[in-house]
C-alpha cells in the first residue's frame, strides 16, 4: 500500500501547544507528517528565523523519520507535490479562521485536484492560542506556561 504523506505547513513563529496538538492528530491520519515552515510569509516580520523555528520544532519532535521538518517557499501545492503529500493538514480554531481557510482550500484544490485539505480541531484549551498572541503576551512579560513547550517559553523569555 502507498504511504500516506500529510503536509502541515505554517509559520510556526513560534511553535505552540496548539500546533503540537494538531500534529499529533495528523499523525493518526498519515504515515508521515511533513512539518513545513513557510519562508516567504506575507504576515508580519517574524520573531524567529526559519533556522531557529526548525530548531525549536526539532527540540520537541526529535529526529523522527515520520515527521520530517522542512522549509519552503512558493506555492503550498507545489511543495506538496515535491514531498508527495496527498493531504494538507490545517488547524481550525474559531469561526474566524474559516473564511480564509475555505478560500485557500478551494484554491489549492483547483491548483492540485489530487491533494485533499483536511481540517482538524485542536483541544478546546488551545482553541484561542495563536503564535501572534503568545508573542504579544511574552513581549509584555506575561506567563505563557502551558501554551507553548517549555523550551519555546525559555527562548521567548530570552528574546524579550
Ligand atoms: P498561527 O496562526 O498561530 O501563527 P501558523 O500560521 O503557524 O499559526 O498556523 C499553521 C496552522 O496551524 C494553521 O492551519 C493554523 O490554523 C493552525 N493552528 C495554529 N494554532 C492552532 C491552534 N491553537 N489550534 C488549532 N490550529 C492551530
């Protein structure tokens, strides 16, 4: 049987427990889950470099051959083809995520009909956690314990 590869892409700036929750759910759907950091992110200036973000993910997931960690630029569907992924995994938090995600999923389907987008919901306790909010709280010296892995929390402390 063909190995099922899923692609879980994002900015992961930084990795949160919400991301890890989605990752563990995606692991149940696929033989391997490629964690991919978007290099040409149109969002705001990143806090951590792509290399730092890869390091942070590696510190947590280790060198698991079932979870390759990559970075990419360009179209998500092109990268999906490159890694032979047939699933694109996205996390859904609130309804506010839905509209943008729907547009992306339909556009990606048009560009690559063979790749299916699947949406997963993280645990309720992470449903409000975003990298952006975590950075904001950490910048203002708030406690982000429990929202991000400890190693990420320490890096945030150092950065601010
Ligand atoms: P963020 O929006 O936190 O900056 P990313 O751009 O790195 O995150 O997001 C990558 C993917 O992970 C997206 O599909 C996003 O919806 C999902 N995601 C991020 N945080 C969570 C969470 N707390 N619960 C569910 N999905 C999440």
